[in-house]
C-alpha cells in the first residue's frame, strides 16, 4: 500500500512482485485495489497492458493525493472514497457486476503511521486520533470515556496484551489527573503499568495498546470480514483474491476464510473423517499456506517482516453465507466487535 512515485519516495508496496504474481493481471481484466494508500499496487496492476483498476480508500487524503494518478491513466483507474467492506456496493454503483481480481493490504498505511498528526504512532507526538477515515469517534474519545473494564477488553481482545487490566487501570488513573489528548499522553499512561521500554525489549510496551485502539476505532476486523465476503461475491470464475496481512488477528481471519471456502476445514475425527456435506468450495488455494517477503525486502523494508500473503482463485460455486463467527472474528463481550 506504499508507492514509488516522485512525491512519496519513502513509500513502496510490500511484496509487490509476489502480489502481482498471485493476482496474475490479464488484459481486459478489472481489478479492485481495496487499500489504495499511495497507489503502489494500483500502479503495478496498471503496468499490465489493457487492465483497469477500481481503487478504494477510506482516507480522504489518499483519495485527494491519488487524483493525479487517475488523470495519468486516462480512464483506466477509478478511485473511490469508501471502506473495502463496501466493495460490493461500490462495484455495483460503477455499473459492474464481476471483476477479475481483488487485492487487499490490511492494516494502517505507512503514510498514516509516518504522519504525526494522524495519531497512529507511539513514536511521534500528535493528537490521539487514529481515524483512518477522519470521521467518527477518535481514540481520545474512547480512552477518555470508557471504563476500565471496557478498555481492558479492547486492549486484550484486539491487542492480545496480557497486561490489559493493569494498563486499563493506569489509563483511568492518568485521565483523572488530565484528559489524555496526545499520543505521548497515552504512552505515559501505559508506562505507569508497564514501565518504560528496556534495552532488552523487542517491542515498545505501548505497541499492543495502540494496535488495539486503532483496530477498535476503525472496526478493522469487521471490515476485513465484510471485504473478504464482498470479494467472494464480485469475483468472476477464475478471478483471484490476494490478501497481505501484518499481524496474527488479521491473518487468522484470512486463513480461516480461505480454509472454509476451499473446503479445508477439518470435519469429524482424524480416524473417521466425515464426507464433505457443506457448500461446494468457492475458492481454490493458490498456495498451501502463505508466502512471505524475500530476505532482501525484509532487510530493505522492516514493515515487510511480518507480512503474510495468501491467495485463492474463485470457482464457479455459489458464495458462502456471511458468518462473522465462522471467520473467527474476535468479539468483545456483549456482541460488540
């Protein structure tokens, strides 16, 4: 979701060669880049003669910055502001029923992390925002209003943080003295429970808390589940779905989705397996597992080190019924995601 344009030299798309190999763009095909960002994947797809791209991004900055790319490709690129969970409606509104490929690069973009004013990074002082679409409740709104139990749930479920309760209590204690309005306010509150980062720590103690709040603010895992099912609906037979994830919560959902749709989920016991009685597989897997970035890319771009690429080809079978629980989407108590 990163680009190599003159204006964004520091941004380049993670695993671009591997993504294009899995997507296999063909002349005459229409492809959805559900996470446009700086347009890296879009440029890669459009480099194949005769291809067209529908690009989606919820960030108004990304859409505005992409206007020059739309003009450059003269009718081959349509850039729409929206979430990738709305993909099916977006495609329909454009007068399309089927597409030949969908690519998704999940999570926060490099540009959003690098811009302090967006409030995604615990390494940069900025407002405690984290809203990808720049609308709705911010991280500061949640941090300063939810009780300790609700905060602990978010931090534990979406951050997989074992110290979630103590961190939540520390946040509540800190905000009683003054509202937490900046990224550094939140870092200092977390450090009340964890202590500052030590030389031997591989990650900053606030990493999981920031991840959890970002996921919650943007409903990222719900959006991912909806996007996967939307892609299943709009992909033509032989069309390809390519997904790049960066942490375990995302990857578990994608892995579960592909396994279910490819008929790979276990049934019965290993001694007496049941005959397959569910829907016909709607996807065939491109890889048995996942593909990772090359060692060269991992050295060159640290953000690629945790990336996992999974891909599958659409069959002629009907799409499965939408099932959030069946995709193992984590839920907060009370049915909230």
